[in-house]
C-alpha cells in the first residue's frame, strides 16, 4: 500500500490541489526547486510538503531528502524521507475548538480528501548572498535581502477549496528556507514559518510541527528496478534525542535511522528540531510522536497510533506519549525496538502574538496577527557503529548545533522576543542567522592534457573580511583531487594534493607557513604575474602529473582562514563539494592542418568489467584516442559488417555514454571519444576482434586500427 502511495502521489497532489493552471505556469517553482548549495538536497514545495517521493522529474533524478548529494561515493548518497509536511494546529474561537491544517497525512490518495490541506499562494522565489563567485549559478539570485547562500521563499494557505471533512483555520503560511555551502553548515536546512490568522476568530496556543514519512535508505544499495530492490520501508527505528548541548540546552531532536545500516549503505540519521520562534524558548515545549504507517491502532505498542482527526492531531502536537518500560518491547530510551515502517512527528508550541496567562503558558493569535516558528531539518552520518547511542549521534549533534547557532545569532540565551530586544548595535532589531564564514571559494579554471591536469585560480579569497571578527583573516589554499573509482568505502572522497599558506607568525599553528611562491604565477623576472583564460584573470597554478587518461577525476581548490582563537573558533575552509571540476584526462586534439596522430583504443584488449565500468551493459566503455578535431569513427567486424558509426568533434563531453555523467559538464581533451560497445542496432557487442577507421572530416584522411573485446 505504501509503495502505491509513492507511485501515484504526485498525480494525486496535482488533483487534490486543483491547481493545473498554476502547476503548468509555475512547474519549475513547484517541482524543480530543491536545496542545491548544501550537501542536504531537499525538495521544498509551496503547498507545505517537503520531498518528492523519490520520483523522476522529466527523466531527472531529483533528491527527495538526500545527504550527501555532492559526492561520488555511492555509500554516502543516502535518502532520508519520501515526504514530510507541515502541520499547524490551534484552539479556534471562544469555544476553543481544536483544529489542525495539514500538508499531508497517512494514506491520502484521492482528490478532495482531508489531509492535503494547503494550497500554493505564490510561486517560489530564490535569493542568495552569493554575488561575485565565478560561475556560481546562485550568483544570478543575489539579493541584499538574502539570509543564506540559497533562500527559497513561498506562501500557501489552508482555504479557497472545499475539502470534505475538513474545517480550515483560515491561515496563511509564509515559508523561508535557508541553506549554506560552508563545510560545517552544509548538513541542514532551516525552515522559517510565519503563520498569519486571516479568520475572524482568535486562535489560541498555535502549535507547528512536521509529519515525516522517513525511510533512511540508499538507492544504490541494490538495483531499484529488481523485485525487492532499492530499499525496504520496514527496517527503520525512531527516537527522541534530549541530549544537552554545550550551552546547557536540550536539543530535542526527533530522528530516524535504518535499523541495521544496510551493510554500511545507509548509516545516516535524519533529524527534526525546533530552533525557536517569536515566543521565547523558555515558554516552548517540543513533543515527539511516532506510529507505524497508516496504523490507527497498535496491539504491541498501543500508545503509538496514528492520529485520525483534528482533535487527535492537536493532542499529538501538544503532548508527549508516555514511553514504555517493557524491556522486551522497548529500547533503553523507552521507544519501540521493533523495526518497521515508522513515521514520526516533531512539534512545538505554544506560539502566538500575545501572552494570555500570567506565566505565559498560553498565547493568543488574534485576527490579522502573525507568529513565527523555526525548524531545522538535519542529517548526520553515524559516528561509528554499534547501538544507537548519543556517541553514534555525535555528527547529528554537531550539525544540529550549527543550525541552532545560525538561528540564535546574538540571542545566545534563546529567550529574547523577536520584536522588542535590541542587538549589540542598539537599533532595536535582533540579529539572527549569523555564522562565521570561511573565505569564499577561489575562482578556478582547469586544463586537461595527456596524463596531466593543470589547475589555475584567482586571489579573490584573499581580501575577504570575516563578518564576525571584521578582519581579513585569509590564511592559505588547499588543492584536492579525486578519482571516482579510486575511493574506498571508508576513505575520504578527496585526497589533499597540496597545501600552501602565508608566512604569518601570528598564526604559526595554522598550516605549514610555506608561503605562496611555489604556486604563484610569475613573469620572466620572477615577479608576481597572472594568466588570462577565457577573459578571466588567474594568479596561481598547480600541475598534477601522472593522471591516468580516460578516468573520471575531479578537483577542487579551497581557501581557509586562521580562525578566531579568542572565540574558540577553529580555522574554517571554503566548500570543496561545490567547487569541484569534473574531467577526463586524455590526448589533446591536434590543431595542425595535417593530422599526424595514430589513432588507437584503450584499454586494448578490453576485459569486462573494466574498473571504470558500471554494472549494466550500457555502463561499459572503451576510448578512441589521437583523434582530429572533427572525425568519423567506423567500427567493423572481421567480416566487414558495420557495427557502429560515431561522429566526433572537439566539444565532445560524453553525452552519448551512460557511464559519463555529462550533466556535470566534464572537461575533456578534445582528442578522445568513448564508446559503450552498443551496436547501431542497440545491442551489446560480443567478444571478438574488431576493426575501425577514423576519417578526418576536414581533410578526408582515413587511418585504421583494431582492438580486442574479451567479456
């Protein structure tokens, strides 16, 4: 039943919303917007739902809630939920009637059913603090009003379409999400909800939370196209983390993990926590609940049952279930120990705009007024193996604490009101979302050649002023390289190829004090100089020799600072994951009028499977090399039958090969072309000896060769 939900839910969302015109007009805003700058790739919609149910959109795989999304290590590409959705509840009117408006609930499939109760009220808008970084796609969204590297801004309402068995609260919700690409802040997204009462009734004790259909799993674990492949819905466990952070506050993270980690392919946590809101944190309580998918009763765990109506949902949002103590049924922390298709919810409140009780335990939201609640969606890799413990959740804690620090800004005691406390500048505005920043990633260019990669970068990071210290604290550069097929399961993705930092006695403990002369571009007199590539200026150069041709490699240059010892802040480094360049080294195309090269094939003989191959017939490849700028390659059997015909030009980026991710725009030398060993009749070729010809389309010169395939 749950599998059916994933297969048809996108269609039903469209039908339920009754927005075919809006969807057609704003398809990009509604479906194709997700957090791209960080390692947490999460779909965010303007009808209150997060995630996309692992669906392909226009043939492209879009992460639903994937961490990490910018990596070539398949074991690290873990998905965390199919869908999540906001729930907003409150006591309406003088009768204090409990009502809850939900973006999504268990088992709702048909148009007009209660459950999908929010409707898009605006297209999604994007803002970014990134302004001048070379070729960064977010720079086009630069705004002085932006909070993070990627803000997504939208509005939705719970009225305007009649839904059977649902009474709307008549509220509007303004959502702003914030994501960063900093290495220390790329595992979370902050969701800032503002709820406005558009009804004629006062709403008392507003609670806001997320319903989460979590299923921590890795699509690469087994083939998702095989029966039982991909992952299982029924091997997950939930928990509620009430550990204390360094500031002495409870984290209160509702979380889920795969019970056995799928042989190391799903060793990751997904967590939801309430960071704060317009009501001071000392008046807020977080509440965690869980239940098995679409189960309104549970004989083994009777306290853990799905809420079915507004009254039960509001009770779920405002209370915490009594944890069990039967050691045969419950984990040591009191939550069920039977892996299953568990859902969970994390909610907090009460919110409102006016305290209505002496102890501020009750808050009212009169007509026309607004309140605010801010959540974080956080992921984190397991810290070691073994049982689920605070120690294994250490990475989740670190990432959640950075999200909390980002939200807190100047509000270190988490008890200020948003609208009446002064910041350090005394201007009456509380500054939030303040993070220390590493220098920006260096503007970078790469040239590929025969077993050689040359990396150039600019000095744009060296004048950066840290927003916290207000000082220029640039310290040095690091150059990283990686080959996709040379990364072990337990290794770091990147290898450090070089590190160079300025000679600075005040930061002798940071880097090696090598100076930058070894990488600096100089003129014939030894003075600092620069090179211009595609009308852009670069000041540094690093050459990596001995790189094998035909292998996918990627490189990144980062800049790091000297940290702030007085603030107990370590050295910070710019992002590697968002500054990588993909490439395939190879013999450079000949530019002379006369084509002098001798075409060849490697590996020759080809023995399946080659180390760079994937698992399917269409993910194999061999390379033709020493090609002219424009060529036609013909492949024949020994009997002279034409097997395939390939047209090559110098702008080739592997778009005809499934095993080459052309979406990453890999750089190639121009003198090589891959073949997937699929014939022109769309069949995998057999083992044997093959002949080939290469014709220079400029001069019509033809040269011949042969190669052997052994499968």
